[in-house]
């Protein structure tokens, strides 16, 4: 048992197959990054826009970051328990002869569907957009609000 641990028998001197796969993945990332003119793949925040969803007894609140847009460029729609935020962000071009060292600001169309845990009153939704922050106040449907039950 001691000799097996000391020599790592039967794997002495061999690397794991997973180590080799990880090395190949890193090589492929480096290769494709060079072909695309980038040192590394761009990082993405994931789903855009980033939002926080909170609730109290009567409302849901959604606050999202959508910088660089005008309120007329943002579309909000609601059906059932889902709220959709969509639009198209346009970023001015820096020109045709520029070489990016880092490009993290993306432009293009986006759509984000947020599923809420209970029914909402679609006709009473309020939205506000100030300094790149979209704030949406969504009233809960009456049947979704907690009811106080009196004990007899």
C-alpha cells in the first residue's frame, strides 16, 4: 500500500485524460481567438438586461440596467405571469480601421422574458426609465395577494 501511494501505481508519470482534454480546449480557444483577432473570447454578462426582481404584499418590482438607450426604444409587454422586456441597442461605430483591444459593449436586439411567481394585473403596470435604469411596478392580481384569515 505504501509503495502504491509513493509511486502512484499504476498511473506513475501519466497525466489524466481530463488534463489532456483541458489542454486541447485551451489550445482551441487560443487558436480561434487569434483567427478572430482577439486574444481571448469576449466575456458576456449572460442575459441582457440584467434585472433584480423583488416583491412585497401587493406588487412585484423589476429593476433592470439598460444603459445607452432612450425610453422609446424599450418595449415592455405582459401576458399571464410573464413580463417581456425587448428592444434594440445601437452603439455608434468607432470606424472601419480600428482595432479593438477589448470589446465588451454589445449592440443588437435583445429580449428578456421574466416569469413571475403569481398572476398580475396587466392593465395597471407602471414603468419608469431614468439614467439607464428601468423600474417596473407590477400589481399582483387580487387572487394572488395574501389574505388574512380570521379564526373563530
